[in-house]
C-alpha cells in the first residue's frame, strides 16, 4: 500500500474537528456518524486496509480475522459489518496481534469485543459499540481491499483515516494533500483568533479580522 503524500508531524497533530471543517470546505463527505473510540489509545491515523463482511452462507462457515496476516504496518483496518450490533468481527487475539505487528488501529462499522485487551496493549479501537457474541459462523469475509462503508461514508483502500476522542473522519486519498493543507491553514487562523482574544480583543472582532465565519465555506 502506498500513500499519495507523506504524513508530516503537523498533520499528525490535526484534530478530527479541524479535518472535518476542511472536508466541508471542499464539499466532501467524511465524518463517520456513530463511530467512536471504545478502547486503546485515543488517536489513530493511517491509510485504510478494508474488509467487507456478509452473513455466512449455509455451505461455508466463516472465520472473521485471518486477513490480519496481510495488513501492512501503519495501516488502519476498516471493517464493514453493515453496522450489525449482534455479533463482533474483532476481538482480543486480533488486538494483540495487530498491536505487536505495528498496525495503526481498527475502525468498525459494527461492534467489537475484548476491549480490555485493546486497552491493555494500547491498541486504538473504534466502533459502533461493544458486544460479546462472536461473528464466527455468523458472518464471513466477502471482500478484501474493496470499497466499504462506515455508515454514510465510503472508504476505499488507501484513504486516510483519522480518529480521536470526537470520532472518525475519512479523507479520500486523491484529495488528501489539499484537505490537510486546508486544515492546517484553518488551524493557523483559529490560533491567531484565540491569541488576539486572550490578549484582550473582542472575539467578534478577531473572528471578523481572520474570516472565521467563512473558513470552511468552499467555492460554490
């Protein structure tokens, strides 16, 4: 898996809120509603390695995690289980292995289990919730490295995922450079607004000076 640009230290410091505003500027979807941090480190960043699940058929009982051997170092595993709340597609063995192998984190359109193990090894885990029942013999892998969904957000292999305490955003790989550059510019403007307000300026004046109310408004 190759990235279209280098993820700098400055990009690593961006919040999901700042990136979401930049996505708004370009009229791009990307904020994954309903998916939040459930365990592990409170930050995830990296290119997507995608897996799509489907209900198991009667001829072949499926496992849910053998793909882990092919996930590159630094990738974010993105699992689309259709948002199902009744069975998991990620558990403690996978968290331990992924952490040991340098995988950046996991984001699930569905639920996970064994969150204490993710906490213990500091592995970032984001999902729609947690539930203890296994997905083994209930779901099977339908596609690897194909487009998947995180709710109403489409994720393609190599798209950049960023997660923090506020949730998950998805940046299309082909637009990553301009989105992150815009987010950094907006961060700089907001820092200037805050500095002037803390120094005694009226917030409304500082916001007007730096165009706060138009920062995320892109071209029509």
